C-alpha cells in the first residue's frame, strides 16, 4: 500500500510537504554544498524562512586549510576547523574546535527547529559527528515535523550517518559533477510535492 504525500502547508503561496526530508550525498568536491546553496536561493525567492547551518571551506584556492560554520538565519560565522587549530579532535591535518561548531552550528539547528519553515544542515561529516551536541541536534531536526535538507558524507560509517541512510522518511539523492546544476530544481519540486 503506498501512501500519497500531500502538500500540507501553504506559505507565501507555496505548497510544501510538511515533513519531507531530503539528504544530499556525494564524494568530496562533487558539489553538495553548491547544490544546497542553490536550493536555498530558490526557496528564499518564495519567502520561506530557512534556518540551520552551512559549512564552507577555507583555503588558498588549491588546498583546503579549514572550514567555517555559518548560521543561515543570523549570518554569524566562525572558523571551526583549521590546520592552525590545535585540538584533541583531528581529521587529517585539520584540527576541530567543537565549541565553535556547537556555539554557532548546533544553536542554528535548534533555532531552525523552533522558528523556521525549513531546516538546513550542512554537513553531517567526519568533523561534525565528533560533537555529541551536534548529533543530538541532528536527531531533533530529523524528528521535527518540518521540511529539511541535509548533506551527508558519502563514505562515513558513523552510526548517525548510517541511521539517517536507513530512515524511510529521508529521500537521499547523490550529487555528481554532471547533475549538480539540475539537482536543485529536482529537490525544490520534490519538496513542493511534485513527482520527479
């Protein structure tokens, strides 16, 4: 028996499936964050309130030297991972400052669960899952009755990522260099209840 998903709320004239969860996965550098930012841009044009966190690489053009975390709603940004950070948590040569991730990223996710129409989490990856508070915030967001877009590290065997991949209510789409320009349109259509 198949259950039809009906758009259950209208905002600014846009139909949106109330609890749709979209996971974007792909290899590093495939364009997960690029696709996500395009979706956000398209949805913002619909006057929907979007909150959560975005990770963005910092580098010299050739090499990534770290990552910032940005609160989508407030714009607050901080470097939470860098080759210059000394930390007990290291991913390769990059040290991770979990307190910065939690101050901005975790707070942004929790705020989005309470106050926004759509929750965004970029990214559930190797660095982020080192934080228990981050893991708890992601689980809260997954259980929230709101649309959500989440980017997922493709190869990690972390229990949180495996749980997300196994969930029936998360539709996982893989981004590749060939589909990354069209995928944002597909995601917006899925979120509004159109079959793709």
